[in-house]
C-alpha cells in the first residue's frame, strides 16, 4: 500500500509536468505563427512618391470604369485593377488623411457597381474619387 501511495503523487507530478510542457510548447508555436503574418495593407506606409503615382493611377482606372458605362465586361476588367493599386497606397492615405481614406473606400464600392451595369452610381463614385485624390495630393503631393 505504501508503494501505491508513492506512485500516485509521482504519476500526478509527471502528468502535471507534461501538461505544462505541452502548454508552453503550444504558446511558442502560436507566437511564431502570429509574428510571421504579413501586415494588413492599411498598416503599410508607402513612400509619398509611390502614393502620389498610385492615386493618379487609381484616378485613371476610375475614369476607365466610368467610360465603360453599362459595358460590364470593360467595367469589370478595370474594376479588377482597383484593389491592387489601392492596397499599395491606402496605409499612407489612412495615416495622413482619415477623411479622404474613408471617402475613397466608399467611392471604390460605388465604382464596383459598374460591374453590374449601374453606370450612374459608378459615375458618382468616380467623380468623388477624383475630388478625394485632388484633395489628398494638394496636401501631400509626393
């Protein structure tokens, strides 16, 4: 009986140590995983010159979408270009002028409506996007 009494605490101690080791290892792997993730596009700050040229390019693509009118094939081809351009510059825009950032985000949604043939809504988005780009570039010309 005394032998059994000594084994139970020993077994409990070993199980407890194993659980602590497992938890510690688990925490290490989650830290490594979270630190290896890429930052969100809005957290990346591009150089001012890149932002200026990116916004100008965004305006050009917006003009293509508006010019497509109800031609959804042309509109969708141009719409596909918006997000990659915006992702590259949005962090700097957000940091420097939150109002412009929010407006551009809304304008991109309006421009995407051209993909469904809603040319009027896309034109409103395109017109406002041009205004937002001009506003931003007046303060941050790059």
